[in-house]
C-alpha cells in the first residue's frame, strides 16, 4: 500500500508559499471597492454578530447567503494564465479573508463557471436547463447494481469496524460510468472534498484527464450529504467502495482524494484494515490530516456548523483529528508522496510503506506550476497530475526523478485541460460553501467518537 500527497487547506485560500515568477495584477478598483467592499462589510458584521451573541443560527446563515448572492462577474478571463494571475492577486490582496469573502472575489473576477446565486438556486431545486448543462451538479446518482464477487458487508475481514450505513446506500454512492472495464484497466476511486460530490470535485480535472487512459479506470463517490455529515460516517463510504470495487474488478484499487476526502480515506485505512490490503496507492491532494485553521473563519464559535467542518478544526481542537492521528494514525498506511513536515498535509512513515514529499513551490520553484495555487486548483495543476500519473503507472509513490520537470513545470494545467476546466474546478469551492450554508447537518459541537475506536472487533483465535 503506497501513499502520495500533494499540498494545499479546507474551503479555499490556497497554498502558503508565495507565487514565484507570477507578479499579481491588482484587483480591479471597481470590484474591490464598490462591490466587494459592501459584501465584505456585510459578512464581517454577520460573523462579528455571531461572536458577540447578537446573531445566531439560521439568521446568520441567511444573512451570509444574501450577501454572497449579490456578487456577479464584472470581468472575464481570456486565458488560463491570466486566470491564475488573478487568483494570486485576490489572495495577495486579502490573505486573511474568510472563505465567503474569497469566493465572492472569485465570482467578481469571473474565475468560476457560475455565481453563488445560481449554485444556491440549483441546491434549492430551482435550477435551469442552462445551469444543469454547465455541470453544476452530478445529475446521474443512479445506484449501480453489480453484485460483488465476494462478501464485503457487514464485514469483509476480522478487525474491520462495523458499518452504520446500510449496504444499499453505501453501494448507491459509487458512480460507475459507462465504459468501466471491471478490471481490464486498473480501477481508481475518486473521493471528493467538503461540500462536494465526486462529480463536483473532479469533473473539471481528473475525470476528463483520466478518461481513455490505459493506466486508470475512474469511478467516483457521490456521498449523501456531500461529506457534511459526521466524518466517521463519510469514511464508511470510501472503506466500502475500496473493497467493493476491488471485488468486482478482481484487482487492487488506487484512491485519489481531495481535501476532507483524504482524512476520510485515512480513517478508513485505520479502522477497516481490509481496505489497506487491496489498495495500491493513495494519492492525496490538498489533505488536512492535522485539521485546518480555516474553520473559525467559516464557523465562528457559537454558530451551528456542518458536522464534518467542526471535525476539521486544527490540532488539539478536534476529537476526530486527535483520534485519527493517535497510535500512528499520522503515518501512512499506503505509500504516499508528501510535502513539507510542518504542513497539515504531512504524513509520517512509521510503517515504512513509502512516503515521498512533493511541494509544488519547491519542485517547480520559479515556474508557473510552482507559483500560487488555491486549495481547489491543485486538482488541475500540471505537477499534481504528473505525480499522480507516475504513481498509477509505476505502482508506488510518484517520483520526481521520473518526471520531465522542464516540460511539466512550465505548463500550468494538466495536459489537455484549459480555462474552462480551471473555472469548473474553482466552482467546487462555490458548491462546497453553498452546501455549507444550506445543509441541515449542523451542530455547535462535533459528534462523539464511535465505540469501535476504543473497542475494535476482536478476531477469533
């Protein structure tokens, strides 16, 4: 089992390293002052009101929703390179902005494929044919009915944690596209991030990039609640999918995960040991194994927030993260390429499975691929794809020594993908925030850890 991780935080705001050769262009004055100024003020007042106890619950979320819906695009990027420069400019202008302010800036600069009003309308069931054509949401949620060729439920192997979700629901979350070869090509499971289905996270990047490739056969998970439910529940879906897909394909699988999807996958490896045995690679993009400091900027103390967001609070503030990292849970179970040791994405290698460190700003320093990249745009970064491809082809952690860095570092996006796919990828941030606003899966305290954490199923002698 091998793991590869490639860096960047929770709902946006990007990497910590500065853009190397990209000089940020100024955020247009009319956008920054006349439009965003009012939105930023409204959002700041709402979040301050929550902190002071003046605004609570649904009133706060309604106010946030109203504020972000007032923003529309005032300009349109004409090329991927200029869009990337604009992303860098937005972040450099307001590096401490909360995710809602940041998303409003993206919309105003035309850096998403939609606006928040359209996204929220789609969630509320008021979507138009045009919105659906633009691929805001995965409309094909049909359950696959393929029978497994071995038993994986309610327990595949001794020592696996018990499921709380019924098998029909777990299986229905797995989207197997037409053309899946059932093992003729190596299966790859795409696991999304907070507030997204697999389609919403990956349809602007890995879904088109892997289509037709001989070394990967992609399926993806559309988890009910879009990973806003208890992360322990979310983890059941990837644990089941790993064993189910490996069963119907009769071969090991690889997992490509983004953001929260990585801590769900790591939890699955920890508490469903059988999943480790049939996983070749875990390719982690923008993981937050130590949680994220973004949570208070999205959900200040006292505001009811999605369960999984509360569980992603930074080190020491989340029982889920503390439990995940305990007993060498902060070490890889699968070979994993990784980045710097101080980052939330970093995993240790106590099991000697093979962990490599890959930080785009270090490997591609001074080039467009090594400049500024957001949490979500890491999904379409050329080095991200090159490392993932190398890992999938060679069956181990992605090795920089096998990659043509001169070519890769000087092309910003995954080969074959362009501006349209970049905007779709950035749209995953809007979708995630829209679902955070509208979900009913909210509380003020995180869920208790499951009983199996302290009493894993015993194996018969």
